[in-house]
C-alpha cells in the first residue's frame, strides 16, 4: 500500500492588510503577497499576541473596578474608633457623611476622609400644630 498523496500547501493572497493599528503595523508591506499556511499561522500568532498586549491594561482596569466596593453602604451612627471604608455612609449630629478614604478612623468633618452628603436641618414642629 502506498502512502497517501500530500496535497500541496495552499497559498493565500493577503488583501486589506494596510489598516492602522497592531495588525496593520505587523503586516505592513505584505499587501498582495502570497502566503502559505505556515506563514499565515505565524502572522496570526503575531496578531493575537499584539492584541493580547494591547488588551492587558484594559483587563487589569476592569478587574480592579469589579473588585472595588459597589455603591454606598449605610453603617448607622458614627462610632468613635469605628473603621470606615470608601463608600460607607454614617450619620453624626443629624447629618449624613460619606467616607471617601480607602480606610478611615477619623471623625466626620475633621478632615477630607468624609464628605457631608446631607446637612442636618432645623427641628420640625412638635406635632401639636398639624393642620
């Protein structure tokens, strides 16, 4: 029995490779070149590598944003010695404060760790004069 005949490598004509960006820069000057399968595989490896390098900072930023605390969390009345994180909301003296620091044990209103969200208002009526 004879060995099966091996088909000749197909050659592809590259068109439209002059686009800007990582693909265009890797393949500059190859317009209308004939490329065999092995060369095309090498080109694809370079393109994939370039895209992976370009996307790496974006992926790191997305991971950091997803790991960050989400939204605000009400923690009740502020307690001396309490440990507050970014996004924690407390009340103190009738006002509402939001923690802006990554980590704070300070008193709201004494430094930049907390920002006033809602200022305390005047006392309401005692309820006897409701109309």
